[in-house]
C-alpha cells in the first residue's frame, strides 16, 4: 500500500499543475486513509466546484473549516459556494466569521482575503463592461484596486471603461500603471496603443503595439493593429 504521505504529495503536485482529473482519485484516497487533512478537503471541494457539483463542494469546504476554523481559503471557498447555491445568509455568515478571524485589526484585511474580494469586484466589473454599463464597471474596478492595487488586468479594464466614458487622460494613467506592475502584460500595451491611435497619435500607437508583439509574439490583437496601421500608411 502506498503511504499516505506519498499519495498526498503526488495528489497535491497534480492539483497544482491543473491535472484535476488525475489528482482527484489520489486526494480522495488520502481522505479515506486520513479524513483530517483540511487542505485535501479544500482541494476536493475546488474540484467539485469546477465540475459544477456545488453541494458536494460545499460538504468538503465545510469539513475543511470544521477541521481548521482558521483556514481562510476554505472559508472563502465555502462562502462563494453558498452564494452560488443561493444560500446568501449562510454565505454572509461564513464570510463575516472568516474576516473576523483573519483580520488582526478592524481596519486591515488579511492579504489573501483582500485578493479574493478584489477578484470578485473585478469579475463583476467585467460583467458590467460587457453590458456597456461603464459607470458601474468603473466603480467595481476601483473597489478591486483599492483592495489589491497591483492588478494589471484591473488597471487595464478600468482604463477601457474610463476611455469609453471619454476620460482618456485618466485611462492612460491606468494603462501605464498596468505596464509598470507587469511589463509583460500585453493587453495593457495594446489598449494604450489603441488609446493613442484614437487620439491621432499613430506613432506612439505603433510603438506600443510593436513592443507588445516583441514581448508576446502570439498577441494577435497587436499584430492585427500593426497590419492595419501599415495598410493605412500605404494608402
């Protein structure tokens, strides 16, 4: 029989590599041999959640929190799952408890919670942006960045929403912030170039798109813009 420690290490490795179908049977075997692994229950809960089996997911998140009440990640996963199940009251209760445990003082969020909350605001902002509800999108993106300022995608999407409102200069600031946080984040370069192009600054636009393509040759959007720009120059 394979030792629990080896099953745990291999299951965790496969999980971290995104090989969830391979990880699941190993992690379930770990639980069968030792049901007190809180992080394994959390991982199995995530796997079920990604399959859309929310009730099974919640059962494992619940068990993880029972084993370790200070397990912030499992608590947040449980709150999100309750929310997806429509059990908003329990979701709020779990989140409030997790926040109280993880918050060393009433004015500071634990970084992991801040990141999770920022991601939820970011996702909601994306939904508003898709519906062209730019004011609402801007509000959500700003909430996300207040919680977690170093989100290059958050700054970029906020820039897009601001540009849609005609707030070009403010949009440019956020595109540059995104580039500063992560110079390899191609979409920030692409959107900054597009903003310059919309202002008639084709030289600056070309520089941004060319740089984006140099760092990320698979960035088709930048490639297409450069092709169109060259075509316009020929005409």
